[in-house]
């Protein structure tokens, strides 16, 4: 902040900090926000500012100077909102109907909350609705068992293999252990482990301790609740779960011969814990952050336990669609039949969705679709970093998008200027794309020639040279005599050429080519349907993920909306 800027008010500073994603309730800035809130709209001097922030200087500096893990937080939030809105249209699936409270839940509800490992938070839609966490409880009951009983003893009773079977199946491993802690049989067993470790305590007290774990994980941003109604209905309809429990008792035997009903009460009570999407997102962020809650700084679970918990979630968190989920999304996640999905992007963030309609595996339809769409746009799949720079041009929000674009363009310009063959190839293909996107709609007018030369100047960092302008003008003249079919042939040829060239193009080259076409397509302030189709064809030819193009289009439309006067 400049020392001569004495007109800044306290609330403006508070707002600026909030724009970085740091919530005004964040403990790390409690003193700063406390003082700023007291001062309200009072103008403050630079000296007063220094005084206000001095005790939390490092954190304030990080928030104000874009040093948090997602630097362009507002842009990221806007992009996420575009995915959120798109997924809302999906009305597929059905509520769970085995107990009234889930059957009667409002199917339209849709919420998404995110929290980064730096505690940047966003929330959209129905994020404050308490719902039973159901199977989302399972990995954490496992983590609790590991912490209390150790790895060796825990795994004497529960396996670590994906089951490939529905979550409520009675199947066991050949050695009679349940497949893993994320299916009912495994979760009943881990509930038994925890129950058996506290012989003096009843199921209610034990559940209370597990709720304390959840409270620590979610930074106690709101109280963890228990739904008596859910618990009673669960118990009434738990024949299959009791069958599983009896089978465990008969086959493997229960840990320390724990009472089967106490074990089941702990299991069913864990399913009946109630939380909100906001709370689950912070819990997921704590897992993403190796067990340290980002918004309280407290180590809730050891990193070793978190590592194992995430591995199990990856292998089995989405039940018998865990394989497809790993293939397509590639992130550790856990769903529950009330409609929650809790997802961890290791070292970056956690998020949770809530939408009650489920697919045939028991996973929230919108939750799963959101994950797919997210990973189609961002390099979050665990193996996205394998692709030698060819991720489909997906974004990494850890880096400022505009800085990266600037850096790539200046690399290209420098290379092309100095005769680099690759840079010149990218430049040629970019120009071809600009031209054919103009020709394809059957008109190449003076205004379009102007838009190409403008886009060229921006991308290449120098004015369009004489030969390009002559080429454009002769195309403009000749084009009038061309049929529409011939014009589309030019475009098809370009697509064919891109499909061949893409083998040699890295993400930077591909992105600059698409960007060139994009700038010409939107130079008149709108991207027509036909232009969107062409951009899609170019993106497809370059193997750029469709989602990335959607982000570009949505970003452009936001810019246009921000510029147009309110109606
Ligand atoms: N209460 C449910 C059961 O025990 C939990 C299952 C789930 O969320 N997938 O079957």
C-alpha cells in the first residue's frame, strides 16, 4: 500500500483481504479483521495500517499480494461457478429411499464448497444444509481406528482391496476379512475395532469422540450434529447390515469379541452424524493438507494416517464405480447416500458437493458430474502431471492464468523473431486459424481483416506484415466468388492439418493457436453459435479439452457482461 494513500478505508482493506479467499472469521487474521471491523468506513493512514496488521503481517502480506496457493482466487471462483451452474441442470438419479428422511429430502438442493490448503474458501448454493454424512463417515472411522489401534491390528480385521461389489454386499476376502473400510462390511468392522477399544464406554460416547474428530477436521466452523431421527430409521431398516455383522462375527470373529449391537450402534450412529457441505469441504482440505486443518493450524491426524486414508478413498471411496472414478477423475473421494461427495485434491484443496439424487452405485449424480467437469478443466487428476506438458491445455490454478499466458506469448514472439522453427510453425498455424475462422462463415469483410490484424499484433507482438495483409485482401476479394462449400472445405483442411501437426505441438503451441482463433471469433463482442462450433472443432483437432474451451467462452461472456451497461 502506498504511504500517500490516506483515503483507503478499513472496510476496503477488509474487502481486499476477503477477495483473496480468506474468510473474515479466519483465526489467522482474527486481530486484523477485529480492528478493521471496528474502524468500518474510517479512512486510515499507512502508519495506522501498519499498526493494524503488524501482529499478523505475514498472513496479511500473503493475502494481499497473491501469495496464497490459488493466486487469482476471484477468477478461479468465477470459473468454478460456471461449472456449478452447468451441473445444476442435471436432474438424473433418484434420492435414496430406504429411510423417510432421505426419501423426503429436497432433490433439487445443490451445493458446492471448496477450501484450499491455505484456507481460501468459496461456497455456492445449498452449502449450509445439514444432512447425514452416511458413508462419508467411513474413511474417518478407519482413520480413527488406525490412530487408536495402529496399522497392524486394524488390518488384521479389515482389508485394503477394492471390492468391485455394491457397498452393501455381503462378500468378504478369501481370508474372511471385509474388502476395505469404505464398504459397509469394512466400516462395520472398523466401528467394531473402535467400539472394542473402549469397553467401558457406550456407543453414544464413542460416537461423540468420532464427532470430535470431525469437528477438528472441519475447523469447528459450525457444530457437528447428530440426527436421532436418522439413527432410529437406520436401525429399523438395517437388516442387511445386521446380516453383514453376523457374518463378520461368524467368519472372522469380531475384534476383542466386541458386542455386535454396540458395534452396529457405533456404525449406524456414524452414518447419522450431520454436517454441511461447507464443513465437509474444510475436512477434505485438512486431508489435502496432510492432516493439518488449514483454518485452525491444528494437526488433527498424523500425515501417515492421512496418507493411508486417502489411498483407501482412492481405491474404494466410490464403491463399485471407484475404478471408473479413478480413471476419469483420479482423486480420492467418498460419497454418502444422503447425497454428499467429499473430494481431496492432495496439496491443493478439498471440496464437497451436496445433491441428493444418486446413480445406481449410490453416488450423487451431480457430485460425480461436477468432479468430471472439474478435472476436464484443471490438472487435478493424479496423473495429469505425467503427460509431458500435453494435458489437453488444462489449467493449473496454482499459477496465475494471465501471467502464464503472457509468458508463453513472449516466448513465442522471441522465438519467432529469432528464427526458431517451432515458434514459426505455431505462428503460421495461428494465422491460418485466424483466416479460416473468418472465411468459414462465408464473409470476409474489411472489419474482419482489421480484427485479424489486431489479433495478430497482440499475439505476435508486432504489427501484421505486408504479405499477410495482401494475402487477406486477396482472400477477401476472391472469397466473394467462392461458394459456401468451398469455404467450409478450407476450414476442414485446416482441421485436418491441425490433426496432423498436433503430434509435434506442445500445450503452449496448442493453446496459442486456439487463443488466436478465439480472439478473432470474439472480436465483434459476441461468439456466435457457428463460431463456437468452429472453435470446438479447432480445440478437438488439437486435443484441447472441451472444458478448457468452455472456461474461455464463459470468461469472455463475463467480461462482455461486465462492460455492458446495466439494463
Ligand atoms: N446408512 C447406509 C448403510 O448403512 C450408508 C450407506 C452409504 O452411504 N452408502 O447402508
